[in-house]
C-alpha cells in the first residue's frame, strides 16, 4: 500500500478566488508536464463528470478522473486511475489565519502499482500534487497582483 501524499499552500486571495483558480485547468498546460487536461464526460466540475490528464513528466501516464463530490468553495474530491493504481484526491479550501486562503490536498492510494514501483508512483504523485497547488498559487498571486495594481 502506498503512503498518503499531502501538500498545502497559502494564497493571498479569498476562498472563492482560490477555489476558482484550482478549477482553471489551463494553469497545468504549456509547461512540459501535461500534454492535455480535458473534460471527457459531463459538465466541468460536476459530480460524475470525467476528466483525462495526459502526463509527460515526471512519468508518462494517462490519468482518468471522476469528480466524486464538490462543495463550493470548500472542497473538491476526485477519484483518479492511472499507472495501475487508484487515488482518492481531496482538496480543501479554508481561511488562513494569516489572511488569504489555505489550500490542502491529500492523495490516498489503493491498489498495487503494475507499471512502476511503489516508490516511483509515490515520487510522481508527490510531484504532481505539489505542481497542482503551486500552479494554483502562482495563478492566485498573479490575479491578486493585477487586482491591486
């Protein structure tokens, strides 16, 4: 069983704005990490909607995801399938005591990887988790700067 991956960031925008920034899949593209992030079924960000990520770095993989719950602007949960494992992804948005918003993501894995070692899966999941929140944080910082400038 793979260990949990957990990561969090603080962003200088209100919870609603952080929630919207996370839903902007364009932030993931054009950086050599994802070839695609696209909705394949249902309306974006609705329960049972399906999403496909084509990852090229740190490992080549196609990840299929389904939105299992969404509680705007507080949480989003997805079930991800790729590289022979299933991962439950939970993203939580809440006020940061220092101002702005704290965003926390967890990934809990089920299954035994068939394509890569457990350590390689854990490293890739850690990289992808950090990238997802770091790109969201960058987008939030850009939006906060342009709003104040």
